[in-house]
């Protein structure tokens, strides 16, 4: 369970903002698009940092 759930959570951190951004593109509100773009970038950085941490711990 510990080897399945953390990677799925990392994927969800990236995919949920992407989903919300795509949904907000259907609406003409510009501020929502900018908000979700920032959320996507933050999610990617967060996921990459955790992936790097997992690789570092696996090699230790």
C-alpha cells in the first residue's frame, strides 16, 4: 500500500489542477485561468520535489 498510494497522490497533485484549468478555459473568466495556471505550476514543482526526495531516499 505504501508503494502505491504516494505515487498516486503525486499524480493527483498535478492532474487535479490541470483538470480544473481545462474546465475554467470553458468559462471566460481570465482571473480563474491565471489562478489555475499558477496552481498547475505549483503542483508540478511540488511533485518533482517529492519525486526527487523519494529517489534520494531509495538510493541512500
